[in-house]
C-alpha cells in the first residue's frame, strides 16, 4: 500500500469534516448504542481505541458512572485535538495518542475497552484483539462495532457510485476498508483464538438524521483519507461533492434520514 492510499491518515482538515459532516448523521446514533452497552457494565476504568473526535467518548462520559475514568486514544493526534474541545477540565477524560496494536498500558488495567468503527482500519487485527484482551481485567469486556456491507448502508453505495463514475481506472480504494470487515464468523474465530472467553454480536439498524445535505456530502468526501486519494488521482474533491450531494438529495430528500446498519460485538475474558 502506498502512502497516498493509506486509509489511517486522518490528518489536516479531515478531523473537522469528519466531526461536523459525518458525526451527526452516521456516528452519533451508533455511539449511543456502544456507550449504553459500556455504561451498563458499570466500569470504573474505560479505554477507548480509535476514539477519533470523541463522539463515543462524549456519550460515554454522559452515561458512565461519574467516578469512572475514561482514557480516549487514537493513532491520529489531530483527531484527539477535536475531542479535547468537548470536555471540561474537571471531567474525568484523558486523551493519549496510541496505537491499538501496541497499547502503552499495563496488563489488566481496564474494566472495558470500546472501539467504534475502528477495527476495520487496524492492519493487524489479531494483534489488536490480543492487546484489547491483555489490558482488560478479569471479566472485562471489549465492545466494538463494524459497518455491515455497503449494500446495507446506502450512503456508502452513493459514494461508491460517484467514485466509479469519476474514475475509469484506478479508483480510490478507501471504501473497501470500512465496509470490508462484516463477516461474523471470521471475527468470532479471531476473538476466540486471541484469548476471549465468549462474545455476542448484535445486528443494529438505525436511521441517521440529515440536517444539512451539503455538510453531509462534504463529510463523505473530505472527512476521511478518501479526499487525499481523490486528489492524488488528479480530481478535485468539489466534483465528487457535487455528485454526492445530488444523489443524497435524490435518495433521502423526502425522509432526510439515511439507513444505517452495523454489528455491535461484545467480547469478554474470564
């Protein structure tokens, strides 16, 4: 994989578009599901990996026990800078740049680990599972979500169609990553092979409210490393945005909501 096609570089202006364009539509409602699952465990110390701009972090802080410590980590420091703005100094949330496949924490340090839509981006998923299990205390839970296939998430299909129309050859490969890790059985096998004692998987269907079609289109095009892949191929992002916003209006103009479908995993250790 070349640097221009690296799907993990959420840098520059990407975090702002991610947070403001994508967050309200496709991340906020799933974040509530994950945060409620974690809060139901009544943890005293929680680690979040691939925390991004703090969408799940903020919801966990609202729902978890007030005394619980939350540590939000991400590979990209620029994403964490946006997250920091969402918390008061007196709230028990720490931010730290960290690689989910090589966590800088002691064995058994956390009661719960949570990761929303991040596992798909980990190049060594088995290693990430081992690390999550390692830092969990006995009986601890690893709660994480992955997108279901593109055909179940219309917003992904709309962007894919726009890319196919814009690029006759060498289309940007970014969307293969977030929508390419939805098969439950291989994930189950990886979790069990890497030390987890049991797991459950829930298929979740939601609707993401679209308050601003232009902002959502900008987020879809500019709120991920996809924008760098587009530019690297000599196409201006504005061209894709125009196509995407028109398709969004055609598809969701009446309901102003996008169907979302994802799988929430909850794995635990003895």
